[in-house]
């Protein structure tokens, strides 16, 4: 067993939309598992929760294998942090 993440979240914050993507390790490759874009006013939390909920509903066995739990979205790594002053992601 490894401590490396098997899935992570990414965000795209724009003036009009907020997007979220769920990326997971399937087999020996990283794959886009799902994505969503919502009006920016809705916010990042709603976008990340929605993409996780949709994926878990569509592929519950794979979600469980990757440690993706819609009840615990905060446990999914989010490798970049948003710096609103700079308007960029920083790692």
C-alpha cells in the first residue's frame, strides 16, 4: 500500500465560471474522472462537491477503490492553493 494519492481535485476559477475536475489513477495512468463548470457566484465548494458526487454515483466501485467519498470531499487532495490577490494557483 502506498501513501501517494490515488485521486485529486483541480479547480479553474474564472470571472464567469468556477470549474472543478477530478483526476484519478486508473491502472497505470492518470485519468480525468469528471469535470463540471458552474457560474462563478456558486463557488468552488459547490463545484468540487458536485463533480465528486456525480462520479461516485456513476462508478461507485471505482470511487471506493480510489478513496473517493462524497461525504468527505475535504479528504481528497487539492494540490494547488488559490491566491486571489495574484489571481493564480500557487503550489
